[in-house]
C-alpha cells in the first residue's frame, strides 16, 4: 500500500509538472511575467506575448514565492506597527480627557470666583440702598410728624382764636405750610440688573462662535432709500431715493436689504450693530420673499 501510494503521488506530481498547453499540446515550461500565465515554447512566439518578459517555470515560481513572502512579511510588520499605535490610543484618550477635565475645572473655578465677587458687590449695593431707603423712610416719618403738629396747631387756632387774631397769624402759618416740603420717593436701580458673565468664562460664547457667520449685504436687493457701504458690511437709510438699476430682486416698497449668504439648514449666528436708530428690524426670511408689495416685518 505504501508503494502504491508513493507511486500515485509521483504520478500526480509528474502530471502537474507536465501539464500540457491546450492550444499547442506542449508542456507548460515557461511563465509570462506581464500576463502572469504559464506558456509553452510555442506560446512565446504568439503576438499576444511578443516583447513580454518570460522566465522558466521553476525560476518564476521561486521568484514569486520570495515576492509573496516579502509582501506578507512587510504586511505583518505594518500591521504590528498599526497594532502598536492602536494600543497607545486608550492612553492618549485618557490624557486628552484629563486635560479637558482640568480645563473645565479651571473654567468652573474662574466662573465660581466671578460669581462670588458679583454676589459680594450685589450684597454691598443692597446694603447701601437699604440705608438710603431707611433714611428716606425716616424723613417721611419726620415730615408726617411735622404735618400732624401743624394740623393740631391749626385746629386749636381755628376753634379758640378770634377771627382777627387768626387772620393776623395766617401769613406765618401759610409760610410754614409752604416750607413743609414732602421728601421725594427714593427710586433705586441696581448697577447690574442682569448677570453678564465674562466672555472667557461663558460657555455660551464659545458655543455660538462655532456657528458664527460673516454676513455680506447684497446691493442688488437694497431698497432705493438704503445706501450700502463699499465693503457691503453696513447700510444707511437716506431720505432721498437713489438712482438704481431696475432689478427684479430689488425691494420696491419695504426698506429692506438681504444678505448674499443663504442657508438651507443648520445653525447659524451673526451679530448686527444697530447704533441708536429707534426703529429697525433684523432677521431671516424664507425665499421667495415678496419684493413689490408691502410685507410685515
């Protein structure tokens, strides 16, 4: 059985090594490097393989075995490097999280200090206002007391004093009445009626800056009474209409100018300085927006 098995293996090996070309029925002993195909000697004369690098089958097999081994070895080295890099990522993540935690703790500490200082200022301001309110209340009490004394004096003179004497003293009484000025109500206003955190401590300021947009005005849409600056960053209302080109995009009724930027979705933030103008409107509109008829602001 061992001899039969050895004979069968040897026969199979010889059949594989002596595989014949289907076209020329010759042994495949050569290998084309360009087409990566086994060839027989007659195949090399075919126009399909003219000028191609052809090697003996054994040499080609040795070359490609070495090539595949080198390729796999290089891939294994590269993968080992990537694994090493990947294994360092958890430590890198922990370090970044710790830095972020330290930064948050520092910002919270600054914010806490700012809040404590603001509370102290507010308490001092409250104490000062309380003292002024108490003084004003005392002034009202004194004034009321003076009025009651004067009222009592007048009542006595009214019922006891003869008319002649009463009228002779009326000038002094009226003078005293005129000099009794009522204290004014003390109106107060806190210096800081709303909490305004410093920008470096405000998380909101940092968040909205991510959505900040630089808006540029579109002069082609500006109403004739609106004068757009050269840098297209500001607009001024002028009483005299300007001579402008007819444009279907231009607003004809409402004093409106649009920005060149448009947004389909997402979050966007921009700031507008309106100075001391008493009436103005700012916002965003949907398109299409009416240009030739009056529209609500």
